[in-house]
C-alpha cells in the first residue's frame, strides 16, 4: 500500500533534515580535527579572503546556517 502524497513529502523532508544534521555534525568534527592537527592554518591564506569574494562567502554562509537551523528543527521535532 502506498501512502498519501503528503505523507511521502513529509518523509522526504525528514530524510533531507536528517542528512543535513548528519552532514553538519561531520563538518564540525572535521573542522575540530583540522584545528587540533594544525592543518587549518595551511588552508587559510595569511591575508584573508579576497575582498571581492566576501559577499559571496557571506551569502553562502547565511544560506548554510539557514539550512542547518531548519534541519535541526525538523530533526528535533521528530522526538516530540
């Protein structure tokens, strides 16, 4: 038996939320490992990012933060 369209959509949204939650946890662990091993200093340029790329970095950062917040809210709502 197949579920309704709204049920399938809800399952798909929750899968996306769980995937982003797991990805954000992996990112945090990876960043922590880079900081602990000192490899992060080799990846970041000494002068910082190029001035013309800063708006793009800010836009991408805002979108990623919004996606992570939405995903964590969806993920935590599964336990209510």
